C-alpha cells in the first residue's frame, strides 16, 4: 500500500519522511547544519502554531519528543536544540509549521561554549534559501550528487533526493525497532 503523500507546504516530501503519525511527521533535512538535523512538521500544512487545532499541536509536540529521543540516542548527543520559527518575522520562509531538531554535544559540537547560540543565526541562514533549494534540488534530477557537508557553509549545495531517502530509510529502522 502506497503511503498518503506528505507535503511540506507545497513540496512533496514523502520519500524524505522517516516517522509519521496521522497528524505529524519527521523528515531529514535538505541542508543540515549538524549531523542528525531533522524537521518535525504538522501533517496539515498550516503556516503558524496558532493555526493548529489542539489535537494537532499535542501530537506535534509528542512527535518532537519521540523523534528527539531517537535522534539523541542515534547521534550519541548530550542534548538537543529544538527550534520553531513561527511567522515570517522570525525567519520562517516555508509557511508550514515545523520544528528543527539538532543533536548537540558537550564536546566536539560545532557550536560549543560561548558559541552555543550561534546555531540560531545558522538556522535563519538555512531557512532563507529553503524554498528555492526545495524547488530546484528535490525535483531536479539534473542536479549532481554532492557529498554531505555539515559545516553550514552558505555555499554548500542541497542534498539529493536519493541521499535524503537513504538517510530516511536508515532512521526509520530505529522507530520500527522501538515499536
């Protein structure tokens, strides 16, 4: 049975999904800032948190917790950065409620010590090009595969759909094992 298609705003992301419920889903990130950077989205594409029904918000929060636990374990993290840009003024460029989950480490993390909060400007930079990246990369088979780069370099290219699908399949296995 083919799964019901998932949309991140107007972009189909079904193949990037690694966990889903009736009201929320998790996808791998097109341009991760750190290894394991994923998104958790509401199934219904609404732009703002206040647009969600109470049951949707509760389920979205539950999925953020579940995905966070798995990502923290799989990536051997000491903590997580969980962020939601709610509205255009906050840096949200895709009008669809979503949470970023980034595994973080006390040692060896790109954003440590006094630089810990530098993760937020990097998220904003990443979000600023997301609509164009989704439109040009995910569906353009002419884009050549690039090695995954995690340094948040603004010049880094978005990942290929095939690479994201491989990561999603790998991560899905951790949820199947828990169930």
